[in-house]
C-alpha cells in the first residue's frame, strides 16, 4: 500500500484553528453555496480506519485513511454517479448505494461487486420501465455475517423488505408491500420490521402488523384514555400531536414527539404493548424538542447497553443531553478544547472510545475529525467547504424582542467586521421561507454574504415559525399577510433601536415565503424599506391554490388551505400581492428560476406585468437551468452580486453614512 503524509489536512488544520491569519477581504458570493466535494464520512468498527467519498472532475472516489498513522492508504475510483449510504460492512469491507444499486468493495479497492441491481429480471412485463426497481440498504444486521436487510421499491411504488445474502445473492422477502398495500416500511434497531406506511392522495397513513389476525392495522396510540394517530396528512400535519422519532431495542418501546398536554413538543418513551407512556425523556420550557415534520431532533443509542445514549435538538442554539457516560465524556472533552465550536457525533467505534465528529460554528463550515477519549486527541480528517474556511466570517448574535402585542419573538443578527458604535450601518432584513420553517443559529449564506458587504443582517423567527411551541405556530395560521409581517416589521424596528443602524438605508431580501413577505411589507409598511429583492415568490395565492386543485396535488392543497385558515377565494384575493401593484412604490428586483415547480414562473411574470402597468420600478431576471431553490452555486453567486448592486443603487446617498466600502 502506498502511504503518504496528509500535508493538505495539516494545512487545513492550521487554517481552521488560526483565524487571525484568515483572509478578510470580500468573499466570492458563490462560495457560500458551493457544494461540499467530500461526503459520506464513516469510521470502521474498530476505530482504526476512516472513509469518505470525494468528487473529482465529475467522478466519485473512495478515500481510505489510517487514523492512527494519519496517512492515506487508498484512493479508489468508484463511479461517475453520486454515492449514497457509504458504511463499513466490517473492518475489511465497505458497502454503498448508487442510483438504486448496492455494491460492496474491500478497503484496498479489490473485489468490488454489485449485490443488488435496479432491474428486476424476474418481472415478465414486456415494458422495460416496469422492470426498474430502486434498492436501498436498511440495516447491516451486524450479528449476521452473511446477510443485510434491504428495501426494494418497484415501478408501482410498492416496497418490499428483504434479507440479502452477501455471498449467494439470495433474497428473502420479510415484508411484502404489494400484498399489504404498503409503500415504505420502518424498522427497529435490531432490524425487525415495526411499521408500514401507505401513501394516499392526502398523505401517509401508518400501519402495524397484527400477528393475531395476520393483517395490517392502523397505528393508534392511547394516552390519557384517548386515541391518537401519527398519520401525515395535509389537513392535520401542522397540528399533528404525535410523530415517530425512533424505535427502542425493546420490541414494545417507541420514542415519540408529542404536544399532548403540552404547548412545547416533548420527547416521550411509549410502550406499544401496555399502551402507556413510560417516561418523558426531554422537554424544554421555551423550545420544541423536534417539530411536526419529524426533524430538528436526533437520538443516539448505545448498542451494547441497548439504551438511549443522548439527544440533540434545536433551541436558540443546538442543545444536547446525554444519558451515556462515554458520549458525555467525549462531548465535554471537545467543549473544553474547542469552546467556540459545536460538535455533532456522526459515528462511534465498538469500544465507544473513538468518535467521528462534525465540528462547526456559525462562522466556520468546520471539519470532520476523530476524537480519541483515551488521550483526548482530536485529528482533523477533512475540512468542509475548504475555500470558504479561509475567510473571516462574522459572528451570529441571538436577538430577542417584544412585538406590539407583547409577544416574545427571537431572531439572529450578523454584524459586519467594521461595525463600530457611533457609525450607522445599513440593514438587510431576510425573512425565512416556508413559512412553516425557522431560522437557525448557523452559518447562513445570505446573512454572511451581506455582512461581508458591509450590512447588518436580521433574520426573524416570526410567529408561525416552527420550534417555539404550538401556540406560537398556530398564531401564524391565517396570518401570512398580518401577524407574520407585523413581527418582521417589529423586529426591524427593534434592531434599528438596538444597534447603530442607518434607518434611511434598510432593505429586504426574501426567498419563497420570504419574497412574499417582502411584497407584503412594502404594501403594508411603505417607507420602511428602500428597495426589495424577491426570489421565487408567490404573488397570486388564489391562482396557486386553483392550480394545485386542478393538478390534484391533494396534500399541498389541504396543507395550504389549513395554513391559510380555511378562508374563501375573497380572502385569497385580499392577501395576494398582485392585487396591490399600485401600492408597491419601492424599487423591486424579482428573480425566478425557469424550472420552478413549486411556484410557477408565471407568478413572477404576471407580477412584473402588473407592476409595469402601474409604472413601478421593477426588474425581472429569469435564471436558467434552476428550480425553486436556486441552489446552483454559480447562479446564487450571480443573484447575490446583483442584489448587492441593486441595494447600492438604491442607497440614500444623503444619509449620514453609506454602505461601508461603497
């Protein structure tokens, strides 16, 4: 084997921990949205070897690194297709997926072979497309040396859970999707099928096997003498009182996210057989522990003790709670050594003494490293977004304020490097999309870009945002054009009074709902913002709802009908920005992706037409080859540079101060 020193990684470590030497000039806009060329980080069960996939000239390669000697052992070309779910099958062999196929390969690059393909040759249909299936790894079944558990999705959307023999290729069906009318399955930590889910026009319905009657029965949980479902439907998802987080090692134990008898979401442990809540695992007085989408919460388990080791959830900043001494010790070592960073565990060896960690902060993309608790050593294996790591980014400050009706709302402020008391600075307000989403304490590309260009930036978790309790969320229902907008404006005014902000140079920049919020802020509060940049925003809600209904997008239609408060067409007309074109007096730059399937391009084109008919100052830029998210880094870089120029063009030059460096 060829071994060589990881000079690049040593250099990266110096970059990470020597911030005083970082570059301080203007950061290229596209770097904030550059995709990471390294992914699928994993560590062998004995804690000796580290593996990652990296993209090189549109091909994907596997890199194997000896952790103790800190050397690359192998660099192995794999495919021109993206690699998913890379993991160590054992200390000699790795397993991965690529576009519905499953492969294994030895750590030295030999014996690569396909375990499961994406063509069902036993299907007798003459239509080739009906032979296509998508196969993915469900469980490695570590107690079995010759089998893994896979899930195979067929042309019709049915899903089978099957055992796959690693040597003979023999497949045995464990759960049959077609026979049970199931589209996906959920398994426990031991690899046993626990639940099935059926996709309907309204969303997902969940079922469990009734072995007495040999049939699938709807999942119901009994709590306080009442029965609850965790079905995911457009009409009910926003007020869904229970959602599944994980199964316990005990076949009867499940961890649920609940708002039953609680405004804030809590994590509970439930016994399926006895139909009782065993324990409340985690609750917070201010923040939800998880959300109704089923994310923002991660559970960690100890395979040896077969118990919950800890959890991570999103509060104002990421919050952690540990029940396992090994995890707690590892986390405390990292906090003591690198207090400016957050540390997320992404892997642990069998001894639970070596941890694979994603280390990051709100101003650093961070690194993937290995912590050995025996000697408290930490070794950087890969730097995330290496080019961006060379620059000096700005800190994020939590920001809490009272609204006009005395509600407490929070957000985040970024200050430019040259911010100084007594020198007013322009402000960019960045409402988040969704709107049933939230902003986080993280490295936000929009905020960092504008702060780098000399602006203070503000992100507001207005009412209707997730993560702050049921009442906070429900306050936004039917309030897209009212309470949400009022909170954004109240946050803007609070920021102006709390920081040295030039009130004559305040701008708004929003994507999706954030763009809608920009329109409504200009309509309802003229004079607050100099100008607006609006990305991928809906402008005619009546038309959007009509299109969803015509295209039979039942889940989306039900969801938005509920979120809007089940209002009639007159209300939809009243809250549509296109009907207030005559009142939009601030200059606007509208940007939309050509292939946006979430908010059709016609929404932007019709808005431009209405604004121009009213002689308004508007520009429309259509970005080719992108959809709703505009995630292509070059396109987003172009959008941000355009936005900066647009704000500079509409800066009030008569104010006491203008944008720093302009």
